[in-house]
C-alpha cells in the first residue's frame, strides 16, 4: 500500500480547519440575525419561538438574502381529565 504524501495530509488538516472557521462565521452571522430580530429579548420561551430562533441561527447569512424562517410546533394531544 502506498502511504499518502505528507503534504497531502497537511492540506487535509488545513482544509478541515478552514471549514471549521467558515462554520463558526456562518453561525455567528446567524446569531447576529436572531439578535437583530429580537429573538433574545424576552424570558418567556415556547416551542415555536425556540425553534424559530434555532432555524434562524442555522440559516446564517441566508437571513440577509431574504430568508425568514419561522416554525410552528405541532399540536400535542392533551391527556384526558
């Protein structure tokens, strides 16, 4: 079996580092968008607000291109009384 060249392994590590940095930048931009929309202002949180905040953060820079993700939580059956 032929071992990969040392330069190849170093490039793979650098590529992974670049991807990691880009991912962090993406998520920071998403947090900024959620902050600007006021999702962190109130203490009361429900399922819909929490899920919308998370999706906004994950959407990252797409928020500034017009994406405005909003989620509703499914209706959960209530126990009989």
